[in-house]
C-alpha cells in the first residue's frame, strides 16, 4: 500500500467514526461533535489526494468542506440551544416526523 | 462588439414595458410619458448607426448569438442577425414606431394615468415583439416575437375595456390569428426537424433539400401563418373590427408591424415559397384576391378607419403578390413604403377626426381640411402615395415594381397583373374619398385646431418620407438581391393611367349623386362581404352545436346552482375536458358494474386491505428519530461499499 | 515534510476522534475533538498543504471549537448526567457499530487497488488556489457563500428568543 492508500483509509476511518457517533449518541451536542469528525474525514482525503497529485484542487475542496462545516456548526448549535429546554438535548425526543 | 449592439435594440421597449407594467409605485403622468417615449425612441437611436453602417457597407451580415444549447444533434441557438432584410425592416419599424410613439404622447394626453401606463406598456412590448421578429436569426426568437405581438394586439385592440365591442374585436383578432399561428408553429417545427437547428440560415437550405411532399407541407403551413397574421383571405375578418383600438394602435398595427409581419415572414422564407410553383401561385392568388377584396370593401366604407384597414390588407395583398411572383425584394420595398404612408394616413386621419368633433365617419369630416390644414396636407400626401400618384409619390414606384414583377412572370402573372391593375385603380377611388369629403365646406364652421408639434411633427416627417421614399425603392430592391423589374414603357404608362383613373373615379364617386347613393346602398360590401356571417353560419355555429351535443347530457344532469343558469354561461361544458370523465363513467358502467355483487369485488377489497396492512407495517420504519435514519444511511453506505468492492474484486 | 509524518499525525487524529465520539462527558469529547483537529492540521502541514493547515488551525481548531466551548459551558456536567449519558450509549451502540462495521472490511482490504508510484507530497500555490476558487470554481464559491448566509440568517432566526430563555434557565 502506498502512503496515499493509508491516508485514504484513515480518512474513511474518520468518516466512519463520526458516522458511528451520530448514530450511537442520543445527545444533540455529541452528535454535532461527531458530525465534525465526519466532515474532517473527507477533508483529510481531499488534502491527501491533492498533495499526491500536486494539484491545488484538493485544497479548494477542503475550503468548500470548511464552509459547509461552519454553516452546519452554527445552525446545529443554535438548534441545540433552542431544543434543549424542551427535550434536554435528546434528539430521540424530537420525533414528530414519526409515521 | 457590434454584434452585441444588435441584442440591445429590442431591450429598451422591453424594459419600458417592465417598468410601466410592473413598477408598483404611482408614476407621474410626465414620468410615464418620459419612460414610454424614451423606450420607444431608443431602438431607433441604437439601430440607426448600425443600419447606416450596414448600408454604407462598413459592416457585413452579422449574427449576434445570445444563447446556445446543444441536444445531441439538435442545436438551439438564440441570436439576432443583421442582414439586408432585418436592417431595412428594423429601420422601418423603429422609424415608424418612433413617429407613432411621439404622436401617441399627444393623442393619449387626456387619458387617465393608469390607462396611459397600460397603453404605453403594451405599445412598448408590442414594439419589442416586432423588433425581435424582424431581427431574429432563429425560429424561436422569431416565434416568440410573433406570439408577443399577437398577445399585445389583443390587449391593445380591447384597450377600451368598457366597450364590449372593443373586447369582442380583440378576442376575434386573437382567435383568428391563433388559428394561423398554430399552422406557423407546425411549419417551423417541421423545418426544425429537417434542419436539426433553429438558425434561419440553416432552416432555408434544409427546407429546400427536404423531400418534395414534406417541403410542400412546410411551405403551405408557413403561408397559412402569414395569411393569418396579415389578415389575408380567408382570415381577413379580424382586421376591420380591430379598429376599435385607439388610433396610434391602428397606426402601429396596420402599417409597419402586426399585419406586415406576415409579409416579413414570407420574404424571410421566400426561397421555400418560390421552390414550389404551386405554393408560389397560391401565395400570389391569395395576395391578389385579398387586394381586390380589400379595395372593393374599402370603396364601400363610410368610416375612415375601416377604409384604411381594408386598404391595409389590400396593400399587403400586393406584397404577397410580389413574393408569389418571385420578387421578395420588391415586396420589401413595398413594405417600407407602405409602412411610411399607412402610419401617416392613420395618424392624420386621427387628427382630422378630432378636428371634426371626434367622429370617424367620412361624411362628417366635412370642413376639417380648413380646421387642421397641415394635417390635411399630410393626409393628401399619404393618400397620393396610397393611390400611387404617378412619379411624385413613393407608392407609385413600389406598386409599379410589383406590377412589373407580375407582368414579367409569364402568362399567369400577366393575368394577375390585369387584376392588380384594376385594384390599383380602385385604390385611387377609395384613397381620395376622405380628401374630397374633408374639402367640402362645413355645415357649421369648425373651430381651428391648434396644432401640437408632438402630433404634427411626425406627420410632416412621414409625409416627406412618403414622397422621398421614391428614391428608396430601387436601392432596397437591389440590396435585397433582386433586380428592379422594368416591364416596358407601355406597362408603366398603364399603371400611371390606372392611378389617374382612380383619381377621376374618386371624384365621380364623391360628387356624383348617383354614385354616392350607390356607395351608401352597398351594405354587403361595406360589411366585408358579410364574411363574418358566413363564417358564423358555416364554422362557428356548427362547432357550437357539436359542443352542445357533446356536453348536453352533463348540462342536464347537473344539479346545484350551475344547472339553472345555462343561459348565462352559454350552457356549454368543455367537450374535451369532460371527455375523459365521460369515458371513465362509461368504463365504470360497462366494465366494473357487472361484477359488483360478484367475488371479483370481494377479491378487490381484500387486496385493498392487504395494501393497507402493508402501509401500516411500513409506517413503523418511520420512527421520526434522527438516529434511525443515520443508521439506515450507514447500512446503505455499507452495502454500497461492499457491492463496489465485490465488483472491482481482482 | 513527508508522507510518514502525515500518516502518523492522521493516525493520531483518528484515534482522538474515536475516543471523542465515545466519551460520556461533553467537555472531554470536545477536548478530544480539538486534539483530533489539531493533529489533522499537523498532517496537512506534513503534506505541504500549508494554507490548508493554517486554515485548519485557525478556523476549525480555533473558531469552530470556540463556538462549541461556549455551548458546552452551559451543559449540565454533573455525575448524574454523565451516568445517564453512559447508559444511553451502552444501550444503543450495537446496531450502529454493526452497520458502520459493514464498510470497514471492504475499505481495509479493497482500497489497495492499483499500483501507485511513490512521491513526495507536492505543495500547492496559494495564488493558484485563489485563481481556482474565484475563477473556475466561482459558482461553487458563490454557493458556499450563499450557504453561509443562509446559516447566518437561520441562526439569527433560531436565536432571537434565546437570551430570555437562557436567563430563565439560570434562575431555576
């Protein structure tokens, strides 16, 4: 395996660790932290591939991910603060979409 | 650089429309006027240098692309173009529109601000439509502009919303042109399928290369489209009633735009028409018969605006004759000259009728010549151009060219030439009638009208153009790539004699008691041969009957308030709309009704219950919890990754 | 710098991330997240992506974590809450672990596909990056900007009544 492969495996690992966190944790705050981890996985992947090919586009994509993460964190935390009084920050309590 | 200038030309009127129609704030009367005039005149200012550069030969044919899309082999390319036709036509349209807009600013001065806004918004939109028709380099922009004009003509003709007659006239114009537009759309789409491109430059060769039958169908469809827009036989009924609109509308609609768009269409696609002798002959016959018909009806009119309306379709008949005779350049020259003098005639007639107390009846114009001498003089110049007064008027030169083209087109053309010659004489008879009427001494002296330069300025300019246009005919024909037909001195003298005969005829008709009584009695002719009634009897009434028959049962079955006022809404449902419902009811009766007490029904109901149960079970998946959905996402991701792994194994 | 250093840092980041998502205490989780993000930034520097590294440190490890810190300060961190959190995780970790684990095996064994040549990580020119973002990718950049604006408006909307609510909570 080349270094790039290892880095890509690690980036997939970061993503899946985050995915596990979002699925397994019930507190919205912890889910948000897990989401951050999830987003950092692809970021690592983009940078690694960009560095491997000597292309600037990896960094470009990283900046896109960064913008996404920033917007997501701001909105997510606002929602958390908003819902905490009603549900104690438990995402399972917000289930009005139940069929 | 210059190419993009072309794209700008139709934009000011469009912007004017948007501003006037959509601006939510109350605009001052002056602001409305300023916006309308600026938007109406800007195209001329923008286009004049381009056109002059083109005529001077500084720039050649140009295409300004606006937007391009490729679908496989099909290419959708929206663009504007500058060639001989579009340069001449767009210049004519912008000049005439400028004059009409300035005139309208005076004519509509007493209207309410809201009406003024509506009027000028629509006029500007209309102008934008016509400009995109003449400058279009592709069939899509062409058709868009074409339809835009149709829509605006409806609104402008029914401008006077309080009058049911105006509304009916607008509706009639809309429906009649719609029928022809459907044919035009079909023709353009067929051409598109042949060419796999919407560029007009590609469409024409593709149409020429198409197999014989299809090419004929395309040519005939285009011809029908042109006939409808130009109010030629058998679509002519909408134009005379369209006079319900204000005078500037008539001046714009019936001179350079709307009705002339049909001629522009035919000139644009002239190679397709000429490629098939039958279609060309049909074009010429339609043109000549409309010319005769229009002239005959115009002679019998007692209303000056209706007279001018019939003269419009008669003159456009001449253009069609020229196209049918294979001389589109000549048709173009006649288009330009006609646009100049016809807008002049309409606007001068508006001033004269104002001077004589607001009536448009020819009889009542008495004495208006003394009340508004300048406008009267310009009207005389316009009438002379319309009648083709020899040598001095532009109308004579262009009409001579049309007649010459007919003579030189063989025996068939010579026959048409004879008919057209008679029409030219008739044109003289009706053209001067309002002149003599206006010259008569008034019953009671009319107050002199104070000439407003807003109104008179355009009139004088157009009158000068109607005379000096004589020098334009030759260059226009040559620019269009045709030769000016010279059919020999005898033929030309005959044309001049016809015009003079028309002049004498008009004197006879106006001053001889016997003849003026005859004109008064010619009711059938006045009503346009009662084509409306014939159409009603043979087309509209049977159609209504069929509709009644198709929807009759429903109308009777209906209960509730709708059932009782059949009379007010005409008692007609929509036969097409109710067809599916009726079909469904019939199927229910025939197919499912016999099974109702049977096992079939039970089986159906059981399967319904099963579906319901499955639905209840499926609902359990929807826990509403974020975590569940994330888990489903993780599961799907895992399955996908495993699948991808399996497929790339080894 | 070298690939080896980058791999080492990324491994650290991965380990910190795994620990972060399994902590019962939000404060601990946040600190581990910070560690993970810092390690990633180091990995970026190691891959000669200096601009990305600086941005990672400033925005991710700086601003984003700071925002988290503000929120975490209001969180109940008592022993009972931690016990509840631990209990929630204990009862719920199996199915997610299984589903996520589904993809682990193919990624571990399937990714080492084609032959890829060795080479030192190549740095990217920041000037080129600017040209890329505001040239070819102009639309994408605009979209990200729009998304940020949408986020800002959303936060403003959600947070318009937060002040009084938080005060009320404090009084309880």
